[in-house]
C-alpha cells in the first residue's frame, strides 16, 4: 500500500481534509531542517567530548545531590497504618454512617472510629450481583 493511497482513503472517509494534508506537506521541509540542526548539534557535542577523552553524557543533567536518608519512627509508622485502616473502613460506608464515624474520630479518636466503622460495615447487607 502506498502513502498516496492511504491519504486518498483518509480524505474519502472524511477523517482528514485535503487542506490538512497540504499543510502537513508544507511543514515537512521545515521539520526536516530542524531535525538536521538538532542532529548536527548532537554530533558536535559528541565530537568535542571525544576530543577531550571524556565520556559522553547524553542526559546533560547536573550531578545529583545524594538523597536524604528517611527514617520513620515506630510512632509515625503506627499512625500511618491507623490512617490507612480508617480510610479503608470509611470507604465501605455511605452517607449518615460515614458522618457518624467521622464525628467519633474527632471526639473519641481514630481507633474507636475504626471499630465503629467495621461494626457498621458488617451490619450492611451485601449487594446482590
């Protein structure tokens, strides 16, 4: 299949117009010239690095700073675990029950809210498939 055949079919099926095809055809030489300039720049950088006996760095990014070592306390880990359990328990609830669990979380703490949410979730009948 030739490119001309493919373009003709697209025009016939109304998926593109003759004006769009012409516009793309007119842009093609400029795009090729831009790619050739970019390639010449890359070649020049590679040749300069080779002349200096340096390895070529294709990324061109500055050296990264070492990452900060992150340590999490047991207390913070437990808090995140509780938060995850709380969100998972809330996800199973709807409307009024959800608001009730949120109120308990504010007043009595997240642990009590999780307990209540789990009890409420068990009380809700399963959906029929």
